[in-house]
C-alpha cells in the first residue's frame, strides 16, 4: 500500500498501534480485512487534509472561453460565479472571454494569450477544428488543463468533458417527436448553430438515426449556421423556406428559437411539435407562452462545478473528487418549468 505519511501519523489517524499499521503497509500476514480498511481510510483522510491545507488561501485563476449567443453565455457566467464559493478552500477567480461569434483565429489568439500569461485551467466551448485542437495540445503541454463545456473537442489531451449526453439528447428529441406525430408523414426541421460544434453534430446524428428507425416516413431537413444568433438564424430559415412544405416538427439544437418561429410564421408554417435546448430566458418565455413544446435541459451549474473541481483535482488540491459525470437530459414543458435558480434570479435584477 503506497503512502507518504509517517507510520505514527497513520496510526493516530486510524486509532491503531504503529506495529499494526506497519504490518498492513508491508502486506504481512495475520491482519484482518477490517484493519486493512481502517488503514486505507486513514491514509485517504490524511491525503484530504493535506490537500485542504495546501489549497487554503491559494489563489487560482480559471479562464472561461465561450462562443455562444449572449443569452447562453450570460447563463454560463452567472452559473460560474454562483458555484465558485462552494467548490473548495482555494480562492478561485473565473476570467471570461465570451463572444457570440468567434472565428477560428479569435479562439486561437485567446488560447495563446492564456498560455502566455498562465492559468490554472481553461473551460472551453468552441468549434472543433484542427487549429483549436493544436492550441489545446499546447495548453496541455504548458501544464494548463483544458475541460470542454457542452460541446467537445476531438483531442485526447483535453482533461475532461462536462455537459449533457449529446447523443442521448438527440435520441430523446426523436422519441418525443415520434410519440406525438404517431403515423404522420412530412418534414422535420433540424437546426444546428454551426457545422463545427461537435456536440450539436452528435445530437443530430443520434436524432436522425433514431427518427429514421421509428418513423421512416418523416423526412429530416437539416440546416446549419447562424451561430444561434437571432438575425443570422432568421436569414437561414428564410433562405430554406421552399424546402419546408408540410412541416410537422422542429428540433432546434443551437438556439435562435424566437427567430425560427418568426420566420416560419411569416410563411404560414406552424409545426405540431417543437423541441429546443437549454432553459435560458428566451426558451423559458417561449415555453410559458406555449410557443415551443419541450426544452431539453441539463444542470449547467453542476457542469461548471464539475469542471472547476476537475481543475482542483488536477492541481492536487482535492483528493475526494472522482471526476466529472455526464449530465442527465431533463425534459421541461410548460407544466414543469423549474423555479428560477439563484443565478437566474440574480440575472433578473441586472
């Protein structure tokens, strides 16, 4: 059993004699399983105490780099500020770089600046391109851990992914639409904010496969672009209106739902089922007005807390965190909208 603590210190923590602890550590005979468990637990407790002492008063900076519409980046900022006080004894400070549309070079420049000035962790939501992957590799080589948020980057060097199970979300959307449309035929509009967001690609692939299996008579019309920004998304819908006759459903993976609904309404198109993602203020209002039917929601605050705890674990400032878990998809309707979380209440005062 590996350890770095004096035998007497382990013995005091375990409430055992030093000789007994020595027999356990050297794997000698005539030691009960319960005694071995007490020694292992004592070492784990000492590691936790050591991590707390190391972290106490230490100042850490986490950089949050996000390409997203302002309605969603605001959710991320407020969620980060909400969870920071609860993640550990260290003094953690988030720094934000957020834009509605970030070209590849914008992301690279931001990550290069972070590498130059230093950081204790980067939480990244960006398009999956080769140059972004290379920049993530460079950060990792500089001992700056990278965790991706909501949409992943296809690079092994990133430390972890936090966010929703995107394939599961796509299958859930297909399930909801197929149950409500039953034997109907027609078109289903599937919108993504950009072709290079890997998370949205995973959603769409799973959605199309599941819908084809359950309802082959429904034709999926896929649109990509707009970055979830209302004006650009509206233009995208307007340019594709001719392909949307007999529209039965919409699965919106990348936002801009107010604009999608407006553009469809201008052409007399009213889908029977509308499934969206993320319970931001716009989608909350659309649910309340019953203009959309379902929002696939996940615990954003929990995702960000998982990311920050992953950074602490990377720097050996916590010993009990086992790593982030993928968020569960929750289906929200007009009948079960959650009460406002603290960061949503804070935003309402801004």
